[in-house]
C-alpha cells in the first residue's frame, strides 16, 4: 500500500513509516504492539476528509477499510457495525434492513469512525451530531487491550471517545441507535438574508432539519427545509434531468467554472455570486432520508466551521457580512448555517448548549487566510468552538475554557495513552502533549 497520504482538501500530506490493513480487532492490537515495539506512533485513518492534520501520522497508518461489516441488528434498532465502514455503505445497508441514521452531514464519503471522531454533524435543532447516535464502542487501547464502553460500562471513556479525535484508541466497532427508515420532504427556496434572520427561530424550530446558504457580497440565501415523512406516503425524487442540472451541472461543474473565473478576476465574484444564487431556484421533492441529506461534492475547497451558542448566530452573520462589505477579499463560496441540539459528549462542539454552526469556505486554489482569520475572530468573540476536522488556529489554552470537561478528557487521554502512541502535531497543539 502507498505510504504517501494526502487529505481530500490537499492541506495535509505525509509519508507513513508503514501502512497496515488489519482485518480484525486482534490484528489491530497486534499492529499497535508491533508499532510500540518499533518506537513508532499509530494513527487510524478514515477517508481523509478532515481539513486539519488530525489524521496525520509519520508512524503506522491503519486503514480499517476491511472492518466494514454489519455485525448485529436488534429489534429495538440497535445496529453494530465495523468502525471502518463508510457512511454511504452504512446508509445502503441500513435501508436494506428498513432502517436509517437519525441525522447525517452534507456528504457520506467519510468512514463512520472518522466522522464521529471529529464531531461530524448535520442539521436539526432537535437532533445531535452523528456521535450522539452511538450507544457503545469497542476500542483497542495503546497497551493493546480491547475494551468496550457505553453509558453503563466505562462511562467516562464513553463520554470522551465518542468524539475522541483519534487520541484515545482505535475504534473497531460501533453500536448505533438508528430508527425505522423514513423519507424527507425537501423544500429549497431562495430568500433574503435579513428576512431569514428576522424569522430564524420559527424557521429552525418549525422544520426538522433546516440549513441555509448565504452568498457573500449579496443578501441572497438558499434555504433548505427537510421534514420527515413516512416512506409509505411515497417518494417523489428529483427527476433525472433536473437532478443532473441542479446537483451536477450547477452545484459542481458550473460552480467549478465560476470559481476558476473568480480566481482569475476576483472583481467579478460579487456578480458571479448574484448569478449563482439566482440559478438555484426553488424545488421540492421527497426521497430516502440519506439521499436528501447528502450530496456529491466535486469542487475542492478549504473550510473553517465554528459552533456557537444558537442565540448569537444572527449577530455573527451580520458581523461577517459587515466585514465582507468593508474589505477587498472576494468570497466565491456560500456560507453555510446549520443547527444542532445540545449533547453530553465531552469534546462535542455542541456540548451542553444548543448550537448554530457557521461554516466558511474558499476555493482550493484561492488564498483563504485573511478571510478565515477575520471570521475566526468574530466566531471566537461569540464563544465559538471550532470543528475538530476543519481549519482553525486555536490551541489547548484557547480550547480549555470553551469545554467544561476539557481537562477530564486530557487526564483520561494521559491515563490510556501516557506515551502518546496516538499523538501527532495537531493533537499536541489542541490537547497539549501527553503527560509523560
Ligand atoms: C466535502 C466535505 C464535506 C464535509 N461535510 C461535513 C458535514 O456536513 N458536517 C461535518 O460536521 N463535517 C463535515 N466534513 C468534515 C468531515 O466529516 C470530518 O472531518 C470527518 O472527521 C472526516 O471523516 P474521515 O472518515 O475522512 O476521517 P479522517 O479525516 O480520515 O480522520 C478523522 C479523525 O478520525 C480518526 N479515526 C479514523 N478512524 C478511526 C478509528 N477507527 N478509531 C479511532 N479514530 C479514528 C482519525 O485518526 C482522525 O483523528 C466534511 C468534509 C469534507 C471534505
């Protein structure tokens, strides 16, 4: 296997000392033992869809793609699967059993373990991120021991390792609470930013899964309201031609072209954004939940996303709008806004507070630093917590006050991995170096 590795966004690349593809938890434990004996660090890597260096290792890279089986399904919708399964395969498997995940992000290319480890989330004020659906985990720790955790078994490890940043051990199996398969009635509509902000609480609380995209340099917004409906009521998916035009042509091919034009002639970006926002017209359809939640993304970009108290989102967006209007940076990507319920996972970005997520993007060939730095200041002043898998500049001293259980997490990490077998430069920055 290729020792060279690069993440999806192209922000991180590294050569591992060696790569292993264990086929069982026993083999994971053996890999960890050999690496420790050789003085090498270890990192389980998912699909490489994190923008940060959270998955980077120059030691032993573990690819858990072979751990992708359905292990168990119970009558009360508890499903146990191998941790290396991708979300798109998991969605298909669940549907075959008449089941579905409660929530999902924008894409389904990530592995299950990789997605939960950085706190991947979708949207919906009544729903938590993917990790809140976990009811049990099986892990291999740095000493090679195989452990299970749940609310009743090693509860501290459970509270920490559902969003564990790959710092606590290698997850080999995950038990999820899923639900009977459902469809989503999707309504996508253009709107104006001031109108959306004026009626935000009604929009967020009145829809199961609301998100919206605001096009900088304009006041144009595309709202997406996804509401749950029974599958038995019938599906009305987007027609093939309309789907191709909206999702492939406009959202990917024309958008790529618009970004290339914008890179050569930044002054055109505000007009291009006006056109892009208008091109996405209203549409309505009903489809399987996971087909509505996730879409294909082929235009490469860089992203920063902060989680903030839900009540501050209008002020934050107004401040970002003001900054964009008063500076020369030209932003060709929409800003995405999503919502989530509070949870109890120690390093979850929604820990103990109802949350709004604001994500900013820039085309991968365009410098992003000035824009992201300015937005990061606005977000941090609002008490924002950065997504662990997306670009940000915070370190342990900045993060500690944002997470009431931060020191508990670090203490637990120091207990289970005192030598920093699973450490890397990103984890050293955001958590501090292991104690010994
Ligand atoms: C196009 C795109 C769209 C995205 N959309 C969303 C979105 O809608 N919502 C959102 O919240 N995020 C989103 N993200 C971010 C993404 O979901 C996260 O960064 C996620 O962690 C990536 O999963 P992965 O499988 O690629 O894991 P990687 O990036 O490869 O790894 C992430 C972390 O998981 C750890 N890990 C992987 N496997 C294991 C294991 N078996 N045991 C222990 N640790 C493990 C790694 O060590 C690393 O620390 C998006 C990213 C991209 C590029």
